[in-house]
C-alpha cells in the first residue's frame, strides 16, 4: 500500500480547500445543515455509505473492511461559535458566526482520512465508523448521537479524535500532544437565585439585602476549592454572571448568580455539586434570605485510555517522528464532549499543534482572530488514517 504520509501530502491542497469552504459558512448548535450537506456530498462522492441527521445534523459513515475484525470510530466536530470574525482572511465568515475553535479543520481532516481509508477497504481488518458531530460548543451533540445508536450496528470497540490549535504551550506547530488518563475537565454549570426583601437603600433594616448575601456567597464559593478539595485534584468554581438591582438607591428582591464548576475527577465533580448548594443554603438562611439552586451536569471529564494511547503513540511517531510526539504535562480545565464517547469505549483524544505567529495563527481558541497554520492539515489526516489502520491490525481478530 502507498505510504499514508505520502498520500496525505498529496491531499494537502484539497484539505486546505475543504477547510476554507467550511470556514466560510460556520453554523452553531445542533442544526448545521449547510455544513452537513457539504460533508454528505463529499462522502457520496467517495461512495461511502452514511446516515444523516443523527442527533441533530450529525453524520455517521461506515467503511466496511474486507476482513473480519473489530470497529473503530473516528470523530470530528463540525459546528462553530457565535463570534463575529476579525481575521481579515480572504475566506472569512460573513454571517456573524466563526470557526474560532478549528472544527472546520477537524471535519476537513476526517474527510481526507475517509478518502484514504475507503480505497483500502478490501485490506482493512474490521470496520471504520466516521462520526461528524454538531453541537460540541453547546448544547452537546455527542450524547444525542450516542442515544441514537452511533456506537452500535456495528458495535464500536474503540474511538479516536483530535483537536487542532495551541491549547498546550509545549505542543508546537506540527507536533502531536498526548496525555494518558484525565486530560480535560467536566463542563458543569449552576444557577443560584438569592431572595431577600426589597426596600429603600437608605433604610436597609426594613428589608433583607440579597446583594450582600450574594457577595458573601461569591466569596465563600472560593473556599470550596481552596479548603475542601484535595490540593492535588484540580478544580475550579467560577461565577460568571451576577444580575440584580435596578437603581442605586433600591435594595432589590433578588439576585441571580450563574457560574461553572470544573473538575478532572468524577468524585470531585460530585463533591462540588453537593457542597455548592449546602454553602448557599447556610449563608442565605443565616442572613434571613432564601434561595433557589440548580446544578446542570454537562460534559463529563475526558479520560484517555492508557493502553490505547500508548499504542497510538507508536502511530504518531510514524507520522511526525518520535521527537515531535509530546507528552502533555498538565491537563486543561477546558471541556469537550468527546468525553461521552470515551465513557463508553476506550480510545484517545489527541492534540495537533497549529500555532504559528508568523502566519498570525497564535491567537487563543474562541478569539475573533483565531486561525491555524494550514500546513499541518495533512498530518491530521495521516494520523487519523494510520491510527485506524494500526489499531485494526493489532486488534483485528474476529469480533
């Protein structure tokens, strides 16, 4: 068979064109019809059978190998963010949304891998599922796709995905970042309504001030991490929204706080969820107020399977060389709904560096000027294709 790197390099121009076409029409949420139609057309051109409108606009393709074996899934997200683009690129979005997290590149790289793999279907020892997912930036597209059977028929035995960009400073342009175990945090949120009794600001004794109660709650929330969570277990509690009051001289009836809780471990996650409400209740009631509380469990912590990741390291070394495969030292408190797939089946989520200040591609994710160095796209395609082939060969006995 032709070397995967060589074939991926031949696709580089096409990958750039696909990425730019997707970049021009960013769509947000679970419904991404233009993006899905583009991907479906490319899969049809490749004669890859696929199902559309899975868990929203999600697409599931299947490449059935010529030999009996197991099934690996390759996943790429394809949604964008509600950010007005400020890159000045010739192919910049004009619709008010933006691919500010690299999902356009993810979809293009997986399409490239699909093209390479479908030409080898007769030699494949097992099957490859192609998952193009919407809604990763919210409300989450992985869970509804799983609920609609993306990991079934045939049953998926392992899963792999990637993220492009500059999340980790040690992963330079064109390098691959790996982490064994918990690499991304849960993505939970909470809402607290503090209720008091409004009155004139000059006569606070006549009411119950929810603003003062809220101030105490905000300060006290920080002690959950600093004084109750084991210091070696990372966690974050952030209040991002505070709403209350209508005038400078009026004590309002209520204040609303909305925030996020992040943890790398499920036990810490559960501890935070319970303790936030306990703390709010004690402060509010102790200061003569009331409260309403809701906690939303979002994406779970993302945990890479150690054995799978060790195997993928050997694949990555084939593509980029051993010196360019970097072990990520510390996890990130960012979240990713790839975690739902990894809860169900073993696999890995790896990172492809694409930061290049010489090309203005060094802005952070979710920034209006975010961009990537497109020269690395062929590497993502090669990593996905070679990773699937290698895993099937090493685990491809009769299912």
